[in-house]
C-alpha cells in the first residue's frame, strides 16, 4: 500500500485488530482509530465465543495477539443440552471441552493494548463520519448500525433482513461449569437460554423466544413500555423466575438488555472509493454459530494482507473481497440454517432429547452424523435407535447404515412433486408451496448446488414438523452425508440419490 494514512471508524474487534495489523506490518503508516464511546462507557455485551479454528487463523497472522487473547479467555467447558421433564433435569452431551469464550470488554482491552503497543492512535469519544476524517484509507468498522455504511448504502448495495425470533443478551455473576442450552415454559410461553462461562466469575445468558410466546407471556406490553436504551426490567424479572434452576437462583446481569430481532446485513460491494468495510459493518451472521467476533478478526487479517500485498487501493480492496467473500458467504449460509432451526425450536422441543441433540449438531450442515458419532457415540447411538437396533460403532459406517434403514417409496407417481431452491422455508413462498400440497406423500426436487439441496432438506423438515405427511428428497450423490443427516435427524423420511 502506497497510501500513508489510515482512519478506522469504530473501536470494536474488527477495527482494533485491523489497525494493529496494518501498523505492525508498516510502522510508517499513520493509523488512527475513532471510537464514539468514551473510556468510561461500559461496553455493550457480555461474553463472546471463539473457536479453535478462528484462534488458529489469528495465531498464523499474529502469534502475540493469539497468545494474549487466549490468556484472557476461559476455556475447557463442555457443551450440553439440558432436558427438563417435569421435576427431572438431565444434561445430554453435545461435545467435549473445545469451547473458548472471553468477555467482550476484556477482548476490547486486549486488542486496544495490542494496537497501542505498535503505535496506533486511539481517540475515544469521537463520533466521526467518513467525510470528517482526512485519510488515504478509511476502514468502516462501526458495527451493524454503521453510520458510515448508511451514508453510502446505495453505492455498496446494502441489504438487511430482520429475523423472526426475539433474543436478549444478559449475564450471570457466576461462572457456570459447562455451556448448555435449556428450554423452559411459563404457561403457554416457551423460552430458551444459551449459557456459557467467559471468565472465573461470569457467564453469558442469551435468551430467546418466538412471537407466540412473546404475546402469551405479555412481554409485548413490557417491551412497548420500555424506554430506548433501558433494560426491560419486567421481562427480566419473569425470565429470572422461569430460569431460576438454571441460574442457581442468582439474578441476571443486564446491560441495555431488551428484546431484539437479529438483522442479517449484506453488501453487494465491500468498498467504495477509499472506504472499505469490515466485520458487522460488511456482513452479519446469526449469533447461534458464535460468528460475529470470528468474522471480525478474520476480516482484519484478510484486509491487512491485501493492503500489504497490493499498491493500489482498488486492487487491494478487490483482493480482500475476493479472498474473504466465499468464506463469509458459506458461513452466513450455515448461520442462516442455524437461525431458522432455533426460530422453529418450539416445534421440535417435544422430541426425545438425544434426537434434539443430533438435530442440533447437524442443523447447519457443517457437521455430519459421522462427526457427531465420533465424538459423542452414546448420544448418537440413542438418537439413531428410532431407525433400527444396533447402529454401527464405527462412525465411517454410520451413513450407510442410516440410508439402508430409511423409508422406501415404491410408488411415487401420486406424490406431490415440488421443485424447491429458496433458502427461507418459513417465508411466503414456502407458505404457498405447503398450502398447495394435496397428498400424504411429498417429493422435493430441484438444482444440485449446495444451497438448493440444503433448502430442500429444510423445507422437508418444515413439512414434517407441521403435518403428518411423508417426505422424500432428491439430492445428488455428492450430498450423501447431508442426506443421511436429514434422515437421522427426522428432517425427511427418505432420500433419492441422483447422479
């Protein structure tokens, strides 16, 4: 990069790590981070999750940063599904001790220290726009509600899709032993928590519900009466009662905690002129894959690499987007499937807990039944019992066994034939497709690309969750593992493998 000055708007993980890497790689650069919050402002949020894959990428780009982040993180906890049946509660193993979490405020402290160490200037309490800063390069890292992006929304092709479910971030002043999911009822309302420890004395408690439960519990009234920027105290009081056992009868910690709907942000172009977008400013992916911080750090690595390797801004920005967009789009697809799985959780909560566990682990498509069976063989074996006795103990044989035990349909001539490739299987188009079904047997077919195959499997699951119909799905042989997972998780009844 031949340009000499860089202004980073936003002091979150994406902005701070980008600033550090740029200044570290070229100390002659003048790099300034503008953060609208002052140093005395409590950061929004509690703990955030990191994966070992992300830490591996950070370590490859910046070993010192990886070491500092890991040293400030909380690791070693398992992930479990907490199943409540009357007065009985038991935990179902999902995977072993490969979780890593860190307080968001602590992560920002670490990244800021690392940035300042190499000479980055950070100006707190400065809410600036792109036209107000004089810099050769402007890195827009001001988050999901980015004012920088809003000013050029048409130029970059900004799109936003608001989710159907509701969520609220809270915390707990105790480090729980293991991460877990738990569903609890209050009358006709169902609530779910995603809980995990992030330091020696704190945990994140993320809470979710759907519109029907929101209204049934009267939370729509509470929400309407809560001023902007305030905690929804009456909802929180109800949730403390609902999750009293999971909370160990402690109080929830709050920080502007109120119900929200997740916004999926996308841009057709990740740069315009001398402005380039990173992290949540460029894209968002649903939190149920622990994705925001991962994408932010990996964007910073890719952008700093592109600017280091290319002299012209246009060339560098194009290289950054070309390097990152495929991985981001794939991750967003996985996160979208996870989001829709959780938004329809009330329809699957009555299933056997081991079945829910298998469905959860394979919901996005990045893990197969064989992957799950290799790490949690006992849980997988119980989940597979509905297909037949004595599933194989060798994970490499499990897909063959599942497909051999799937239902077969000798005469499909009278089946409803539906061609499908739309990812949103709970939207208007899917509503019409389901309403048009006339028989008890449905055959789903369509294009062979991954997104279309996943969409057919997800529509099959919707049909099974909401009716008594049998569904079989045509997929290419290359998607065999996805088909086996669909049958094992009861997303469909049968698979037709095509060439």
